[in-house]
């Protein structure tokens, strides 16, 4: 099993993206928009809910428990 660095800080950005600062010093941008569909992840289309993103170990989470798999978050994000 692969280990990914823990998320130190995460900030919501325009256009349903997030900026992630990892404990290893990397800063990356992740596009959440492809995930925002259906009744549960679709709630993230609300800017107030999207803004609740916070670190959760090696990934991020929103107030109602929506999260992104750590490998997707790390591997599919682009350097900031």
C-alpha cells in the first residue's frame, strides 16, 4: 500500500478547485468539479459547503463527510 503525505492546509479556490499544502512542502491544485454530481457530492456545488473543506490526514474532507481518495488527490493534482 502506498503512503501519501498528510495534508497540512487546504484552501477553496474559484471554479471548484482546492489548493493543498502537504507536510512534505509540496503545494498542489486539485480540480474537484468532476466529482460534484449526484445527491451527496453534488452538495459541494454550494459555495458555502465547498468552503468547509479541511485536512483529514492524507486527504481532505467537507463538513458532511465527502472526501477524495488520497491517491486521486495527490496523483491527479497539479503543482501550484
